[in-house]
């Protein structure tokens, strides 16, 4: 199984988690909101999961998204050691 995503996609994921919105996340990492949406879509497609629940007013992590966040945090912690 080939998983096709990169660190930019992970950065986009983390920005949405940290900022709580796609617009704020896009501003934080200095890309357009459509480009950020494409990165999240690419990551979700590569993992074959839905990471976020989206409404017109809110973004929240799915259960799978929360598990992925814990994995991402653990991996980041290991890399910084």
C-alpha cells in the first residue's frame, strides 16, 4: 500500500487543528484557502479516511482525525528527540 502525502499536507492538517478553521489555517501557513482544502483532501484520500467534519461555520476532527492527530503528535515528539 502506497500512501501518497507529504509534510506540506501534514502542516496543513496541523494548521487546521490549531486554528480551528480553514481560512485561519491558510492565512497562518501563507497559502490560499482552496490550496489548503486541496492539501487536506489529498491527505484524506491518501489515508482513505475523513479527518474533519465540516459545516459552513465549524470544523472539527472526526474520531479518526483525533487518532491521526495523536499519531502525528507522537511522531513529531520522537523526531524532536
